[in-house]
C-alpha cells in the first residue's frame, strides 16, 4: 500500500531546473560586475560618476527579472496555438517595419525604436517571436514533413522577417537564421540536405563579404590584416588585452585597455577585458558556465512533454550558443568583426531583457517535466 502511494506521488511530481536558475543568476551578477569594471573609467570621465552604465543595466535587469518570473509562473502551453503563433509572426513584422518608418539612428545605424526616452531593438524582440511562431508551425506540421521541399515550405514565411532584419543588422539576421535552421533540423528527416544547404549558405556569405563593395568587405580586410588596416585598432587592442592577461589575469578592475584604448569596452568587446583582468583561467571558467547552461537547456528540451516545448527550448538554446560563439570568435579575431553582444554579460538593455524572458519561458517549460 505504502509503495503504491509512493509511486503515485512520484508519478505526479513536477520538476524545476534549479541548477539552470543558479547559472542564469550567476551570469547576470557576473555581467554586472564586469560592466562596472569595464565602464567605470569612461563613465567617470563622461558623466562625473562611475555608475552610469551599471545603473542603466541594473534597471533593465530588474525589469527582466519581473518578466522572467511572470514567464516562469505562466503555463507555456498558452502559447501553443496557431492563433498565438500567427500573432507573434505579425507582431514581429510590424515591429521591424516600424523601425524603417520611425526608427531612431544610433552610431550610424537605424535599429532602435524610441518611446518616452527608452530605446529598444525590435530585431532582438523578434528572436523570441520567431521561435514561438516557428515552434507552433513545426510542431503542428512535423508529421507532414517528408521531403526537403516540405522543410523549405514550412520555414518560407520567415523569409520576410529575415529580410527586414538584414536591412538593419546582418549579424542578427545570421543568428535568427541559425535558430530557424537548428529548429528545422530537429524536426526534418532530411538532415543531409539541410546540412548541405547550410554549408552552401555559409560559402555564399563569405563570397559576398569578400566581393561586396561595402563596409562589410572592409570588415573582412580588418579581420585579415588588423595590424596594418587603419580601422584595425579595436581588434588589435582587444588582442593586446587578451595576451596581457596571461593565465590568471591582472586582477579584477586592473585592466589598462579599458582606459579608452578599447572603445565601448563594456559592450561587444567585454570578453577581451575579462581575459585581461581574469586571465585564461577566468575566460575558460566563463565559457564552461555557458556550456553548463546550454547543457541544462538541452536536458530540458530532451525531457519536455511535447514537441512544441522542446522546439522553443532548442530555439532559445541556439540563440545563446550562437551568440556566445560569435562574440568570442570576433573578440579573438577568429571571424570578421561584427556587433553581437555576449549574452548576460555585455551592456544592453534590450539584449538582457530578451534573454531573461527566454530563460523564464524555458524554466516554465521545465516545470512541466514529470519525474519518473
């Protein structure tokens, strides 16, 4: 009798991924520490206090924490409907079109919408909306995907979204394409064809970057010859920072390159300062934390009770993984320079808010896993 009661209890017991929550909290706190360390000098020179960017990021994190808790408390299955998915699709289209109409220019690019003094990037918000839309579409039609053509037809509606993002930010469009590709790869039986298509796309992208008469071709030249190119200063300073950090670094707050040598060191190039202050040891530890987070998300995706939830987690997991890879690859000059933030760590209100919402949805999905 006692065993029967115990089995019944265990069958209905819900799971919550506390290790993943701990990793998220650690990354957010570490990001705040590094944003203060990298921005305090410039903040003091520009604004007369060392906390300007730290406080702005803290406000975004508070809003993100509220959003994450709300998303975690909600049942993710409310998003599992064609109507909700289509709503996400059209919301993404509208936001991206609005950027073209009323977008605010910043650093020579029109990627932001400004409302009551607050700015946000619709292309970042679109990452969440595209994942939810495509997860709905793929989960509802997975049984119909038999050929490579079926796979292409399923994702065809996302082309306008990608095209709109490309006009604003090519690197963000590549991240979205990666998310879509991995989600489709999970469902489609035509893996070989998809891999060949992805490989062909990468080759075409490099051909375009090498031949296009634009600033993108210039970035390739910076990547190939940073020491001699007139705009290779940032790349070289980042490499100096990484090299000077050694094994264990100069110590937290002791970076020299953040003293104006690396422009916007609290943004996309923050990993170079981490290497300088905490050394190779600190950089590897941070990478391992990201690997652990991605692993926890993969476990949730593998154990989720339905395909929709699994695809949502896979989409968000790809978002984190691809941005970590691109950011570190750019900082180390492994790939041509592009503006991709390091998730949780780089300064950016929209970026941290979007990532925290994603983590809230993933934790909500983890709550529906049954322990057996």
